[in-house]
C-alpha cells in the first residue's frame, strides 16, 4: 500500500482560517475527499493520513467523520488541548475512534519558541503513550532546540517531525564556495539532534511551500534531503504531500516526483525497498495502522470508489 502520510481537508471559513492569506487564493475554498481522490488515483496512492489544520475538537471530529465515510483515509491526526486539566479525559474519549492515530498542535504559531517544553504541554504529551497515540511536531527551524528538549524529556513517546522543521528554502543554501549558511547549519544540527532518538520519524512533506513558490527547482531541495536521509535513515522517513497546501507552489505529482527522483540516486538494488518504506511501510508502522485496513480498502475499491 502506498500512503500519503500528510494531507488536509477543510470547509473554508474566512473568519476561522485566517492563516490563509491574500496570496493564497487557491486555498480559499473547500477541500474534501472528493477533491483529493482523483489526485490519489492519478498518482497511485492507496491511502492517506488526514492531519488537523484548525485547533479545535470540532476539527478532530470533522476529520474522523471524513475517515469513516472514505476508506482511503487510513488515519487521523487530530487536535485536543494538551494543556488542559482534563486532557486525560479527552484522550480517553477520542481513543474510542480506531482511526484516530495521534494529535498535533500548531506550535509554529506560538509566540513562545519554547512552548513545546512548557510543563503543562509536556504533561499533556506524556499522556499520549497510555492510549498508543503519536504526536506530530509542527515547528519552524528556530524551534528545533525546544523540540529536541521535548523528545529528551519523553524518550518513549512516538514523535514525527512535520515538513522537516520548515527551514527557509527560499534563501540560497550556499553562501560561498566553502560551505553552507549559518542558518542551514543550525537547522542541520537540530535535525541530527532530534533524529538521535530512534522513536522520532520525519515527514518528507511541505518542501515546495518553504521554497520560492514560482521559481523553485528540484536541486534546491537536495542539500536538505541529504541531511534528513543521513540523520533519520530510510526506515524513519515518510512521504507526505501536504495537499492542498502544496498547491500554492506546485501540483501533487510534482511533490511526489521530488521524492521519487531523489530515491533514484540510490543503487538499483536499494531503490525498491527504500521506495516501499518511504511511500508506505514507515507510515503504516509509525501510525500503527491496523493490518485489516488494507483489506478493507481493497474491498472498497471494488465498489463505487466514490468519496462522499
């Protein structure tokens, strides 16, 4: 099974979705499973992980509803207030939904770059393991030190880093013939420190939207991919489209093609296994997808195949 480990759905609400700015007109509409399904079919994708975009329990329930209606949605990463006194009760409530596989907080938007290591937040994340739930780390590169500290404080929790920590790929990586920029070096140092814990995975997602939306080239991403492949290894990386956000800078096929082309740099004997892992096996292992999911999906594909 080929899995897209990171995509979103929403019914666009301007008052709520203020993060969608005037330069993001393509995102100012509804994006639902029926919109994604043709992209998945065209690109040979069997299933997806739907990830929260809004910070509300209503968002979590919305995604779970979409997953219940659409077999190709293999899992959901939702939102719950991990700082709340009743976090344990809310996690117990959501644990009844088998497709709920983890939670995420939009830490990149927190004014405090050390939000991830606030005592109340660490306490909330520490409860996830009791329910076999994962945590998606969404940060900017400058917040990597806090992410490293969070992981060190909770070494047994399953974490995955979204969008390789969103380094600024729109700026030239090479400053001179002698090496990389300080910004790049700081990012690389943080990535290697985070990857030190074998329970931390990384999504190969959100790359083109951190680059020049209209002028990026495939070669722009190679220095970054070199670092994450070396740090995490091919058994802890997973492909994610970040659809529909990726549409700001390119098509679904271009996003998938970037990773496929990079994998072509490995030897012929390595490529097949690496591709299977990055495009499916690693996501299934990390999110603990039920073995029966693939069977149900195959059965559903013999039906109408329509998304509701």
